[in-house]
C-alpha cells in the first residue's frame, strides 16, 4: 500500500537521519523571549560594559569573511554605511550625528508555514520591542536574496534608529532565511544564474538543424559544468563561498544577535505548503483530487532527492539541488518543500556562527503561545 504524502515526506527525513517525528529539538542557547526584556530606557544605546575583545582567531576569521562579503555584496563598499567590527549598544547601531544606522538585535530566522510572522507580532507587543512598519521588520531576506541590496536594507531599517534611541530592541522576521536552498542563495549564485541565462540564449538561438542534431535540453545540460565553474571562480576570488550564516556573521562582527528559529514538523509543514501555494495543486489537477496530487508530488520529490543523494550526498543536494544535474533542474520546483524540511542539514551552519540561537517547536507555540513566549 502506498504511503500517504506526509509519511512519504517523513520517510526521506528518516532515511538520511536528519529528523525524527517526535524527537526533541536541540537547545543551543536559552533566550527568554519576553520575560527577561528590560524596560526601555530613553537614549540607551551604550552597554554598561564594553563587549570582550575577540580572540586573534576570531578577528582573523572576521577579516576573511568581510573580504568575501566585499566580493559578493555591497555591504563594505561605502565607509559611511559599512558596519564596524564591534558595536557598543544594546542594538547594533553605528554612524555619526548626520547618518546613523541600526541593525536588528534579534532575528526570527524562519521557517515557512511555521507561524513566524504571528510570533513576531506577539513579540512586538512588548514595550521593550521596537514598533516598526512591516517593510522594516519583515524582510524578504537581505542575507540570501539579490534585493534588498545593503543600501536598500539600511533605508528600510532607517525608522529603527529612533526606536533604538528610545531604548527599544530592534527585531526582524524572515521566514526564508534559515533554510537557504539554492533558490534562496541568490546573492551567492549570481555567476551561475547569469552564465546559464547566456547559455539558454545561445542554445535557443541555434538553427533548426542544429537543434535537431543536439536538442535544447542536451545543449543546456552540457553547459552546466561551465556555469558551475563560473560560480567557483567567484568563490576563489572571494576566498570562500559565502552563505547566509557567514554573511550575517560578517555583517555583525563581534556582536551576537539573538536568533530564534520556529520549526514545524517537516511532513506537516510540507503538507501546509502544498495547499498554501496554488502552483502545486494546479500541476497535479488532472489527477482529479488534491490528495492524489499531493501524493504524486511527495513521491516525485522524494524520488528525485533520493537519486540526487545517491550521487552527490544529502548536504550538496540540499544546498545546490537544481545546479547539480539537468534532471534535478527539471524536477517540479526542485523538491524545494521537501528539502526545506531537512532542518538538520541547515542548523549546523547557523550554530557554527552564532552562540545565541533558540529553536522552538511550532506545535508547542500553536498549542500554548503564552508559555512559549515566556521562554
């Protein structure tokens, strides 16, 4: 008997040993979301004591990360807007009297279909948390997407400067940031995307005879290694290939933002995504029912990911799925909803960079939001 979709999705998680239904979420660092927040103090931008100086190794690593960020982003291109290595305020703010900038002191990393925006709206009700317009507090994700650029991001956060001066903590919520699948690494795979765009125009512009001799699909497949080489060349120039966690560390320097991660059971999150995004149901509408369509979608996603992991390994497939083979690229939406549920493949990257990271269960939050907020 065929498994229903949520069991199929859970099966692949178990097969590669990255998640288990009912397993406890690791506690990396406890962060009291609301109960420990102090009352705001007007003008409080400076800590009572300065932060400790980073070790020589940490300082050298930050130098390397910021060097790479100069290649991939515009963060450090203007001295007036470049963040310092160290921040002294409760919020990471910097600048002179003419131009001051602030970054969020806490960040809701994700994930999709897990209640992130609802959680942020409740945190924002606390008097110590800044009240910002949605465009300022809910980012598409500066750390992964081409837009916003650094200057656009700082402009969106400009209203936060006044909130920081009033002693309130700045926060941000972005459901997309945590699980940086290939499509959510726009800042870092631009060379690949641009190369493939050029190859598409080249393959598509051939004569009818040339297309008959070498079909478009095969023409594109043969060019994929060149596109990957273009991306690798950028990484060599940068010194390493950045990812959202390493770019965030480069931006924050020695400052430790509080990161909160709201995780929903992968199979249930995938089920919710199927009904949240209409393109999945449209794709399988000919099967006659949503349940049949969801089953076909889950089976196709699992099969495609299993084929990929047999050849490349789970982590490479999670982070680079559609760039690895033409077959992967042609998989409907690149098995992205399945991959986004493989939390244990993304979590170590964040834990390596940030000491203050609190994973929470969506199921616990949905059942008792007040209790979760008290943590």
